[in-house]
C-alpha cells in the first residue's frame, strides 16, 4: 500500500522550499479568498516556492509573487517537493 504524501500548512515551509498545493486545501478558505487567489494563479496542484517565510508569507507561482497573511497561509495545505523537484 502506497503511503499518502505528507500534507503540511504552507507556513511550515522555509525560504526556498517548494511544494504542491493540495486540491482540498483551498476549500477551507472563504469563497472570496479562493476566487482572488485563483485569479492570481494559486489553485489546486499548482507548484509554489517560498520566497519569504513569516508574515507576510511570500510565495512564487511561475513568475508571480504573492504576499499572504498568516491566517490564510496556515490554512493552505501543501505537499513538500524534494529539492530536485520530484
């Protein structure tokens, strides 16, 4: 039986770490937050890189950087990626 991937809050990642946003992670957010984040590229299964841990939590999605308040960042669950991207 395959072990399910580790899911942690975005706030537990350190600077430079990368992760994939879990599909159900955004469901816990109010719909207005989900719509705004989706418009900025943060959606299910997207890959993010932490540019700055803390408050705000600054993440990069493709060429876009987003600053997230702690209360939102801690509700976004992610699966950390290995340093080589696998």
